[in-house]
C-alpha cells in the first residue's frame, strides 16, 4: 500500500494525532527544561519568556516543535499502519 493510500485511512490519522500530541508535548517540556530549568523551578516567568519567546523567538520555538512533531507523527503512523497490515496477512 502506498503512502498516499494510507493517508486516506482513519487508522492512520488516529495514530498520527496520538503520536503528534505526545511528541509535541514531550519535546516542548524537555526544551523548556533545558533552556530554563532554574527559572521554571523558581517560577521566574519573565525570564522564561525572555529566553524562549520574546523578540520573535517564539516563532522558531514553536515552528521547530510543530514541524518535528508533524514529521515524526507521519513517520510513525506510516510504520504502524504498515506493520498492522503485515500482521493481518
């Protein structure tokens, strides 16, 4: 089955959404922890904002996470649907 045919299946999109959401949340939390660990635990929100979001930094912060999650979700959903098809036959 081709990738384009898999895109038409409901199972593919269900898997994609789960993977996308989990990966996006996980990567966002890890990224914030790496960039602003001490500020998070001292609840210094202005410093967290300055480090990660101010002066246009929010664009690269969110775009990289969204794009990475989208690609990873497509990849894993494709592999999962492919594996499920092989296991059924």
